[in-house]
C-alpha cells in the first residue's frame, strides 16, 4: 500500500455529527495531526461555499464544494464547472411544474425563490435559515454551481426533462442537489490528484452518503462511515466507526496515520 499523501473528507455525517451539528474535538485533533505529518486535507462536500462549516483554526489544503463543481486552494481554482445557463432556466421551469421552489448556489451566495418544508429542512441540516431572496433573478444570471430543491425519486423524470448536461447528487432522502454532468466528487478527486501530481493509491477518502460513492471509488482507500447506507459500504475498501463514535479518529489511530 502506497503512503497516503491526501485525504478527502465529506462534511455532514462524516466530519459533522448530525446529532450535535458539530465536529468533535477528536476529529479536529486527527485533522491537525494529519496535516502535521504532511498529508494534504481536502474538504469534499455537497455544501455551497456560502455554507461551509466553521473549521476553527484548521486551514484545509483544498476545498471541494458543490459536490465537486468548484475546487480550489487558497490561491488557485483547480476545477470549476457551473451549470449552463440554459439548463438553469430549464430546471427552474421544471421545478415550477412539480410545485417546488428552488435554491441557487453561486460562488458567494445562496438565493431561493420560495419555501417549502423539504427545502427548509435541508437548509436546517447545514444550520441555515431559508428565506426568499429579493435578488433571486439577478443571481440566476450568474454562474450557478448547484441547484437545490425538495425531491422524491418519482420527480426525477420531470425534473430533468429537456436538460442537457445536468445530473442529480443525493445526500438526503427529501432533497436533491443538481449539478453539471461534468462534475461530481469522483471527477473532482481526479482533477485534484492531477493538480498535485498524485495517483489514486496515494489518496484516501471518508464519506457517509450516496453522493460519496464515486469519491470512494476514485481513491485507493475509500472508507465508509459506520452510519453510511449499505450502498456506500458495498463500494468501500473498509468501514470505520460512525461519526458519533469518532470513527475517523479511531480508524486513523489504528492504521498508524496519526
């Protein structure tokens, strides 16, 4: 097994315990220790940049936001794939037909054109409050990296009707993230590894949900959290403890990574 040079961490359900909405002290400890050993830390999340978690004094080497649609270091944009303007318009029209408000995520802000319980609860998972935005129309003309809305599996065909380059990324059973087909955490991992001159066997990833499947498949060491669904565990090389049991800390300690 090649030495691990970079580790990708999902956020909600992986770093953050949904029961406490916090990153535990043990998890912060392991992130700092990994960096001290020269291992690159990448935060790989479905969250927009406008709702990244408070990482205190931790400075990740890479941020991978919007399910991989925008990846960057402090000084460099590594990967940027917004949804096409035509597809943004089509999705908003389709959302009206199924009676769903939408939230658009640009690089710097989140805007919504309405409120329903599913979308509001989805915001709440990230400790955000959903409000209707007066500048929604203006934001819709900017680069939109992700569209979020309440969702059920039966909505898929209507929601994607007449779109060209859009796919659905799921991390929760009542809402969906729509991103470019050229994006996704798996594609982002490959771009980031290329940027740093690393290969898959030097990379590890931790995740807990369906939108992490391709990420775990793109690295040499894909680790599913104990609280992950069986579909993710099935593609993982190993399963660690759940986020509520400080699974990342105990895994890294056992494997001699810290």
